């Protein structure tokens, strides 16, 4: 995984408060603007992991219904379209049509219980 370089302070946007994501659960966030993909966050073991909501297989959103990104046992992220299974900690695909590929991680900053992400998180490549 490539290193994530923190953006300057003015280039962050608020995602949500950490207590708005239940422990061992996920929450989706709509695209920030046209030309952006949505994001989703998973809270587990006291940590929060945020990814771009775009499956490496076909580029579609992963959830099969609102905020449902996890397997039944909540151990993995699962794509609702073809069932690819991803490790929560790093987004690597462990099983499915995009085996070995990974979700795009999003850098986060947590301050006073509020999660912020770089303002350009989820921006789709031009073209
Ligand atoms: S679109 Fe996600 S596994 Fe096919």
C-alpha cells in the first residue's frame, strides 16, 4: 500500500462523529459532489477504517442495502454485487473476482470525536 501524505489543514472535510458509527458496523456516505464516489467507514476494535465506496472489480458501490457493507459475522467487507470479500484492516480482496486487488483507503483524522477526511477523497479520475 502506498504511503498516504496528509493534506494541509484547510483541505479536510467532516465525515461524521465516531459515535455515529456503531461498533462492529459500517456506515456509508454519499458522494461529496458530482465527480466523486461515496465513502464508507467501518468501526471495529476501537479503530475506524474509511474506504472509497467503489469495488475494484467493476467500480460499483459495495453495499447491498443502506449501510450494509459487512459479512453476516461482521468479520469482512463484502461487495453486494458478486460477493468479493475484503479484509477490514487494509481493504485487500481475499476472495472473489478481484482477488488480490484492494479498496482505496482514505486517510482520516479524528479530533474531539469527529472524523475528518481529505476534501478530495473519492474524487473520480478525470477522463
Ligand atoms: S462488482 Fe464487486 S465483486 Fe463484482
